[in-house]
């Protein structure tokens, strides 16, 4: 197959800012259709629903689901039943169990299912993983703070069940940590701050340990105002301090820049998706999502005074 005919489902901010440009810049794809209730894209077929798209454009090879997590499972199931390959934006669904059912259905229908973690494709992540594989890790600190009004303007779904609140960006940090750290880790304590009119947290403080009792601490906060976002991971080792900045685009060792690259995460996602389709494989890693589920289940919660509009 020379060119994959692709459809985007849910044309919101992430599709407009990241998915569409990555697809346009990849000769392996042709954006053929969009299904969205609130937007249309010039030059392609536009539909108000995935059902209508699948009915009228059966030649589509794959769909990229950029809708909120709460509706993604039903859409993925429908697309796979029509023989389409599926990419899931993060998080891959609303619950862990439904992702397992999707994985089974993908195998049954003989299609590719890709649970994508875009931050793993940041420029410095692969180098960080290689460097840490040869060191003894002593401590990990994660700081992921941004202004929700900048990055999720008017997106009320993020405060509803399944929307995940501050874990929507925080899961990006966890996707990097689970990729670069050489041993699995698990949650030991979680404190969540939830606005009085919301169902999901606006801030979270998490503590983990790995099998060697190495402490891993994470601070996530949606209330970072007036300054650029902070997306950083610091790892203390026996051979120095590794730092990933700018969401993984910059890699430093003891403060000295080692690698820096452009924001090309979504280009990496689509390259990976095309490879999986060509090889007839799925990639459904739920480890970042499992940590979020643990935090939401075990976290101590208290209500904060500031309300989200």
C-alpha cells in the first residue's frame, strides 16, 4: 500500500494543531475525510459522524480518533468492525478494561490498533533511555505544570468523569517515565486537589517506588499562570543528573545540553502507525494509564476553593 487513506474523527484543538500538520507532512498518508460535529476542513470530505463517514467513504484505510476518551471505545469498535486500522489519541480510553477489549477486537478483525503516546517521540527521550540503562538511579522528580485555560480552552469535558483533569497532561510525563526508567514502578501515595464544581483533579502530588525502592515523585498542576509551562523530569544517578526539559525535547546531563530537537512528536506517531500497519501488528501499552487509574482510585482528595469556569 503506497499511501494510507486516513480520516480524522474529532477535529478539535489537538487535531488542528498536531495531527493535521503531521499528516500533511507525511507522504505516506492522504487525509481523505474528517468526521466532526463542530468543524469542517476544506479540501476533504466532511461528515458529522463516524457512522456517516464509514458508510459513504468505505475506501478509507485508517482512522485517527481525536475525540474525548469517553466516546473513543465505541468509535474504535465501529471502525475496526469495518476493517479500519485505528490510532487512539491519549489516553486510549476511559477505563483500562475497555482497552483490553479493543485489543482483542483488533486481533479478531485483523487490523492495527495503536494506543499513541506522543511524548515518547520527543527528541531527547530515546537518548535518555539509553543513558539511564547503564546507570544506577537514586531518585526521580517530575514537574508538569501548565495553564489549563491556555492548553484546554473551553473544554468542559476535561473536568467530567473520564476527562482526567490534570492527568490529561500529566499522563504525558508518565508515558516518558515508563519509557526511560529501566524498572517498573508503582504508586505508594497520591494527593489530589479537586475544584468544588468538578469531578477530576486540578492538581496532583504522587509518590512511586520501583523494585529497588528508588523514590519517584511527581507534581502535576493546571494552575501555572503567567509563565511558560514546566514539563521537566530530573533523574539523579551514580553518574550525574539527567534532565529532560520542554516535554522531552531537550536532554541535559549535569546541566550541560546533550540533545535538542524540534517539536516533531506527532510526526513520529504517524511513522510508527504506518510501520505497525505494514507489519500487521498492534501497539497497546497501557502502563501510563494504569498509573493514572491507581492515582484516581487511591488518591486522597480534598476540595480546592477556586472553581473552574
